[in-house]
């Protein structure tokens, strides 16, 4: 799904009519071809609010985890089905470290017995499940999310798991935030 998802960007022509400025796949992707797991970036705003007057369609490649300071990024992300058993956490953590390092996000990882990909970002994340079943893992609880369910994740330690049968896909907008605690 991540490789075939279309991204349309609208704007205005010289007469002020609404038009499609760009119609293409996501410009930055990080996808495991074997499992379909990964992420596809849709849009990055360097600041909020953003101007409608775009001189060009911006591209940010390679993908980085965090949005620009004062901005936001949005992407599709997919999690393959499967469980990571506690006995496998050490090797899974190494793989997670490599993945997060590749997107300039190694500093957000947290050592946890809950999940090897536990992390905490300085963002507010608006997440909507599109396909499959995702489990949100927090320090002391978990919540199963299905298509149409959403999460407002406010800078908490968390990880995502897919204990279902099919690839889980969600849309997320990461908004830069100030850390209070």
C-alpha cells in the first residue's frame, strides 16, 4: 500500500482556479519490501501556519523522524503482523536502533521491557488507523485500534505493534511541540 498510495497536492492557477499542482507517489519512503512495513511521507510544513503561496512543491528526502522545528510532517506508516517475544528483544532493539538512526531518530528511543521500539518524541501525533489492527503500547497499558480509530499521542513514551492477521496502516501527522516535563 505504501508504494502505491497517491498524493495529490492542490493549489491555484494564474486565474485563481483550484487545480492539482502535483500528482505523484510520496517523495520519501522507508519500506521493507519483504513485509510491507515502513513509512511514506506525504507532506512537510516548515512552519505553522503555512502560506498557500507555494513557490514549488517541496520535497524532503531522505525521510527524518521529527518535523521541522515549529512545523509538521504527515505520513502513512505500516506495521507488519507479528509478536516480538521478550527473549528476542535484544536483537529486535538492534534492528530498531538501525532503523531509527537511518531517520535521524536514535535519540528518541527508550530502553523498556514493554517493547523494543519504545520511544518518546517531542511531538503531538494525530494518528488514524486505515487498515488492519494496531496496538498502542504505553508504559502501563495497551489499546487496540481498528480502522477509523484515532489517537492523539501527546509526547508520551509509546510503541506500535500489530497482533492482527494483516498489514496495519495508519495516517499520522506529527506536530512539533514544546516539552513541559
